[in-house]
C-alpha cells in the first residue's frame, strides 16, 4: 500500500484510553479500511517510561519526548491522550504549527485554552478533533456541530460526569450515604483517590463550556461559570425529592434567555418522568432542545477505555476520509464572548430544606422571610424531629436563586436554622417530546422509578 493510502499516527499517552485506542485499531482494522480506504499506522507512542514492558502495535516505537511527535515529518495526526495542561498545550500547539491534525480528549485544556488552540488550528487549516472530551461515547460534538447545524438551539442539559451519577444512583437505589457511595465508586475504579474534579462538578463544568461553544458559537469564560458539586449531599434530600416525584442529579445546563446565556453545574431535582432522571450508574446523557428538532435525548457510557477510545477513533476516521475542516462549527475561529445571565438571576422553581428547632411559630417566620423576597411556596412537608432537628421541606414556584438565598440568609441571621439551608433547582415535567438515542440501559433499577 502506498504512503498516500496510509494515515500515520503519533500517540501521546498509553494509559486507559490510549490502550483502548490501540486495541480498537487492531480489532477493527478491516472495518476501518472498508470505511476509509486507508490503513492507520501508529508510528510512535510517547510514554513516561520507555523501559516498561508493553505489547506494541507492529513497527511501532516508543519515546519519552512527546514533542518528537510534533516534529516527525512522517506523522499526519497527533493524538493527545496524556492529560494535564502545560505539556499537552505545548504538544498541540507545536503539532498544529507543524501542519499536523490533532485529536484530543483533554476537556480541561480546551475549556480553559480552547479559544487559542481553535484559532491556531483554523489559521493552519488543520483539524482539531475533540469528540472524546465530552460525554464519552455519546457523539454530541458531531451532533451539535453538524447534524443540528440548521437548528437554533434553545437549551442543552446533561449528566456529564459518570462518577457523580454513579454516586447519586447508589444513594437513590440502595439508600447509601454519600461517603459510602463514594468509597464504593473508588473501589470499582470509577472515582479517583482524590475525587475533587468529579464530585465538586469541575469535570462536568469543563464539558459544559465546550457544549456552549458548539450550541451557540460563543466563548463562555470558564471562571464565569457557576459550579456546585455533590460533595456531602444528604440522603434525606434524595428521599424528600422522591416524595415530591423527583430524582436528584448532578446537572450541567445552559439555555438562552432573552439573548443571554444562563449556565451552570449544580445538583438539581428532575421530575421522574423525564428521561434524564432515569439515567443510572456511570452513564452520561445529553438533552438538546432546538426550534426544528424539538427535544433530542442522547445516552451512553461516559467513561472507560473503549467508549472514550471509540470517540477518539471517530475523529481519526473523519481525518482519514478527508472531511471538511470545521472545528468549532462556525465560520469564525475566534468566537464572540457570550452575554451572560448570572445563575443567581435565572427563574426556576426551587427545593429548600431547613433544619429548625421544634418551637411554635417557626413555620410562620419562614413563610414571612420568603414572602419578603417574593418567594411563593407551592408545596410544604414537615417531618418528625430527627437528631439534627426538625426538617421543613418545601418546593417554590419559579423564583431566582438570589431571592432564595437572601431569604435563607435572613433566617440564619435570626437564629432559626440549625444548619445551612439546602437549596436545589427544580426541573419539572415539560410538554415537549423527546427523541431518544443511545446505548446501554436507559433506566436505573426499579427501586429508583
């Protein structure tokens, strides 16, 4: 086979995803050739320790210098799967400057430095593929960039972190507390020893920044994004949410409101009839609303060697086919800044749990504080006293987070609360129809329905 019929790869990183990519290239070699008419050869793999025993593809060599991949004239595509920011950023920059296409799964790097890297890719007419950086095996990048390009997108909502979703699913289905569910996730290899990026919402936030770029062609600065994780979320809130007919999920959501983008990562109550409420385990899901499609729901594995490698391989095959280069989905490589609606000013119903002393008049005082901020209660539950105090739980009509937090701060200052108020946004059942697409089991076990 001639050199022109071969696509030469330089791979940086041979960890979980890199190893999965090598495996998929070998197992699916015949399918790849039939689809693209080209053989894909990994010429060089950059690793930290070249002396470690490894099984390598045929005629493949190792290096401990990733920049060799950018400098090798034989390499057509550099695949960056080593993670981190500094070395990865340098490698991608040098690869693009040297006329190479790049494929990466590095959502943190693209969320924080994507504006620079996409502009550089456009300047040099190179493909910068990043399907694997958002929602694992779900092809959401291509879907927003190409398949839904004729739509005006009104909202994007997603479960974007499999670890957080696994923890919440275990708490919901099996009654575990947060600490136990986290330990179980770590034992199964679903959570790192330091789970900060997952449970504090940072990983999901990186992905949401990329989805905003694809959906609206706007640059939303990462530091401006409102982020709240699930660390320490209480089992009692999951139980109260169920009484109201809701499930708690770590949600990434962005929507257009009067020409502004309101976005954030936060735990939220989702009505059980919505498909996204039923996504269990380490799965991801994305719900997109557009003026032509209505609602579209995509669901699949969000992490792991094969699902992520599948997304990486999809980008490589696009390059092998000679697909038209359109990295951001918009004609301009440098996207205009988003006009931002602060999350605190967004209108939504709220779930509020207050722990109070069992004294007369407390419900009256709570209602008064809420009324002063024009917060209208829709439903109220008062439970029997527990060791932490008496829980008073209510759902509000649509209001702002600013009003909710102002009211609860007043109650704190008046000494009525035994602990900080728990306040989560609520997404009720809507009248839209969802078109579903995805892989794997869509629902959590029966106990969660």
